[in-house]
C-alpha cells in the first residue's frame, strides 16, 4: 500500500462540510480485500482494539486496505480526544487506486494520524510491534500544542454558536471573526478595540493605582523602590505588613506577600528582581484573593482564588501529597487544561520553611498545608466561582476600575474578606487590573458553576443578530464564470458596496487589481475576506482550487452556476465524467446559507438538478421563459430571470422588472447569446443580494465588455475596417457559443486563430476545430506555451485533425508562437473581414492586439 498526494481540505469540499485530509492510496491486487491477507484483521485488532467495525466497501463485501487506513486514521484521532466523526474511501477509475478522506479538527493532527495509521496497518500486516500508547500520546501532544487554548477556544465556540465565521491568523491565539469590513479580531482575551495606551497603563501597577484612587476606587497605596534599603523605608512609611512585587509583572511571578520583617523584604526584593528591574512595595491587604472579570459595561464573573495547597492524611509526606494531587486529569503543565499542576519548587519549599516544614514532613490528618502565598492558577491554585455572591457595590467598583484604565476586557484583582459586602466596609482594595486576563477559572472553575465568558465577549464584539458576514457570491461553471463574476462585482459596486473580486485574471478591491494571475482558488478568496475595506465579495470558484483545498468560506449568500454543458478538463484529478464534474461544481450550491440563493441555469439539466441540494431558495435563469422548469418555477411564485422581446425580465409572481437589452452594451443589443446568459445570471445574483433595481440598471448600462473591463471576454476591435474579436474560449462549448455569436455579425471573409491546452482530452481539442471548420474560411493554428505535458506539435496535430473534412475552411496554416500567429492573421485582413482570435496569454495578447490596432 502506497500513500501519496496528501492534501488538506480546509473548507467545505467535494466530500463533506468538514475540514479533512485527502490522500491517494494505491493498493496491490492482494490488498484490495483484507480477506486475502490471512490473519490481518486479528493482528490489527490486537494492536488497536478501538478500530471499530470495518464496513464492507462494496456490494461484494470486500474491505480494501485503503479503507482500513481510513478507519484507523479516524479512530486514532478519536482515541486521542479529537472531535472527529467523518471519513470516506472512494475507488477511482484506476484499479487499486482509492481516494481516502479523513476529517480533522487540527490539520497537523490529521496529517500525523494518517502517517501513524499507515505505520499501524503495516505493523499488522507484517506482525510487527506498534506502540499504540506512544502514538496516542504523540497525537495528544501535537493537538495540545496547536489547538487554541481554553480561553480563546471558548470565544471561538461562542462565535460558532452565533454563526459568526472565524479564521485563525497565526499559530497562536490571534483570531479574526467576521469578514471584510465587518471583521473583528481578538488576541486571547484582548479585543481589537482595546488601545495600546490602556494596556500600558495596566502593566504599570503604580500608575494604575493612582488612576483608580483618583476615581475613588479603594486601592492599597505604595511606591516604587530602588534597592532593599529603600524597600524597607517604603514599608515603614506604608506600615507593615506589605507586599513586594515587580512593577509590571503577571501571573503572580516574583510576588511576596504578608512581609513583616526586613529579612523577608530583602529576600522578596531579590525574588522580584529576577523578573523585572522596577520593584513596587505596597500595603498588604488581608483577606481572600478574588478575580472579577469585567467585559464592556458588565461584571460577568467572579472567582475566589486559593493558593496551591494539600491536605494531610497523617501518612504521606508533603511531596507525596503534591504528587497525588498532580495526578488529577484536570491538571496539566500548561494552560490547555482547567487546572495546572502544583509547582513543587524553591518557592514552595521556602513557604513550607516559614511554617517549620519541609518536603518530607508528614502533615497530620486534615491539616491544610499552603505551598505558596499567591493564588494564581498558573502555579497550581484553585478557583471557586462566587459570581452570584458579588455585592452590587463591589461590581460597580470593579467596572469603574476597568473603565478608568480603558480596558474592554479586564481582570480585576480584589483582596477582601468577602464579596458579599462593599469593599470599603472591610478595608479591602483592588490590587491590580489585568489586560488579556486568563479565563480558565471562570470557564472551568475548580468548584462552582462555569460562566458563559465566550458568549459575553462575542456580545461585546457583535450586536445581537449581527453575524459579522458580508454578502459573498460564489460563481462556478464551465464557461462564462469570469465575465459573470466581473459583472456581478460591477453591479454591487454601482450600488455603493466596496466590492472585492477574484477571478482568473487576479484579485480586485474596488476595481483595483492587487494581485495578478489565476486567482480563482480559495487562497485568493480568503485574502479578500481578510481585507477591511470590502463590503461584499464575488469569487470565481474554479474546480482546481475546490479539489486542492475546498472552499474559502463556510457559507455563501449566493451561489451561481452558469453551465456544465459538455464539461472541461475531464479526465484530470479523477473527475472523468460530466456527472463527476456536476457533483464537484454543486459544492457551492450545497453551501448556500439558510436564507441564501442558488442561481441556476434552467436550460442545463445538470445545473437545474442542483436545486435539490441547496439549503437556500433558487432563482432559475434561461433565455427561454417557456422552458418547463422556468414555467413551473414562476407558477410557484419563485424567482426567474429570462429574455423576452429584446428585454431582460426578472419576475416573481406577477411582479416584473424589465431592462431593454439595447441598454446593456455587453450583449450588443441582445445578439451575443452567451453574454445575454451571463447578464441573466449576474442580475439574478444582484437581485439575491438585495441591490436596488435602479442601481442594477445603472450597472448594466455602464458595464462595457472592453478589454480593460473584461479582458479576454469577447473584446471587439476595429482594425483597418475589419472586425477583430479576442476571446479566451478554450473548450467545445465556448467555441460553439462564439460561433453562434459571430454568425450575426458582418464579415465577408472569416478567419480564426486558435491553439489548444494540452491538459484537455484529445477529443475535446479536436472537437474545437471541427466546430470552427464549419464557420470560418481560414484557420491559423498556433503552438503556444500551454502544452501542459504534451509533446512538441501534438496539440497542433490534434487541431488539424479536427479540420479534416471541414465544410467551409479552405486555408489552414500552422504557426509557432501566439504573437506571430496574431500578426499573421492581422496581415491577411481586408476591410469588411472578421477575425476571431482565441488568445492564451490574455493580458500580453490583448496588449499586443491593442498596439497593432493603434499602429494601424
């Protein structure tokens, strides 16, 4: 068994809505059924009992080894604690070659699971050892390393619950929610609205207390100190006991509390100096340590934090008791678990020494032994939720503290006997405010109920009912995609929406190209969704990107499928039939949002059938309103767009919107049929987005199919009295549509310049010139840079083959080079002629034609 071409499908894809890894798996004839592998299943289950049932692949009851790989990869992730449930194995047209798809929650984990699954299967085949505990530990380790921590994860889960899209921007905790101009970003428990000045103030504990004191918030006063002697002087000024700590520390690092002697203070100074140069001495407040979480204008949670401690049993030593506590599965080494293991370090030993104990001391039964003076969870402390006990005055003081510093999300550290009564009544105070506070203690407290922190943060970022989404229109099909994308983007722009667009020519923001080349894949689309100046997005969705990575979005508002026709690129990547192609293209239709719209070509049976798989509504379009599907759909009171009496008509029930095609330049008065279809689809999409009809009419009137506006899409030039048309048509359906379009245009002698892409099937290349041979007097065949694996001259030979028996063509030339062929065709033109040039290098070829036209 050989595994190759492993891909990460990072969005909805051909197989499912889940993120998945896809691999091509090759099995020998003896591996196409594990029945042929004596004892294999027994050995597999001995090594991995959790593999579950191996379902037969086909009606014959066989289970290929590729399917075993699939099941093992899924089960390994599940056993490692990853929430995955989907996997699939599909046979290709090549015997013994399978496509294996396995869901992942984290890409690195999914890839590793596939590797380990292959190792496990091979071990079972050859009766070799396999370290299952080690494999699961490795998966868990990678998962913990790459997945979001509990704080950020809770916010993401809250976004998912509200149907707000998210994207992780780094390997850390920087996450974007929403798209385009409606996006918001967080970094752990910080939001994009929090200012750097507020964070700076929060880090400066001395300045923070001055501001809080000015706001009437009770705080323990103190000052910065320069050395141990100055620290002792400050302590005497303030009054013992005191606290000594780094001025801008966090997580309790370097903090010494309840200092009563000069010796303790000197030791505390040196401890704090290990973390920061600026040291602060302040009054010690007796009482419990509380963390109050303020989000926006609300106090949303409060936890009492207790320092790490153990309870004696009269038998075990302190060290042994700590080891027992650390075995709790809730305790981990970092922040990924709800609790952290107790640190048994020098600070813990020093704390024990203050009470006359050491690591080997055996506390009496029920005796509590505190191992640290501070109560941070990061050192092994515990948290008890007391949110419901907080007195309104306490909440008010904490909110005032957060607002005084300027933090949108703020962890307020409060020391007092109880939160049941006002702070002033018990001589307590706020000792710190924290930007980016940890949320673990509120999400999963040691005792008490968890709080909906993620939801509170999302409510601060997005108003109720706001899902952070901009209108996204996805366009796919065999032909017409790029023109349709450009026209939809133009219509949205005419309505005032700042529109981002991707297509085979590049990436555009408000009509300005920011990237060039074929940008019809998900990577370019994701870049548009990141852009803060985009109010709406239109994406050309080509088959290649869908197969490589899936979609760039989880849902779109509108999906447009222009046509399937005779297809294109068949035979590549195991898409071999029109049915295969339709299943792939309908992915965008399957992922229309609830309340969204699928815009489908009623005249194309493969496209019309997609209406059955969408979650949204359907608008059908076709040239002929009398088409049975159109007639039935309209009778049901649903939307249809068609051409009638030289007008574009958008109808729903008895309501109609009409636009004369004479006012739509791209259709040349309605004579270019395929452009009319592109306009119908585009108008249906704009209607679905909710664009006003006066803006639609304005957009149609101002969209001219010139080379600057729609390069390579039926661009018409006048050359010395002859008509020259440049187009990127590159498959039989496109050629047929172009022939139909030019038949209605004047032209005494008709010539065509054509090459072919080598990654098409032989019959697709030959069929193009079979069509052209019936409509053109002269055919110039050229070999270009797009051989794509074909031998030199092979594509031209196939094109010439299609001209055998041509009923009209009387002159054929073979030329090496696209620009040479263009010049040759232009040199043969006379006034009144018509020349169709099927260009390959769109931008360069158009520039060349424009130059020749200008020189003429």
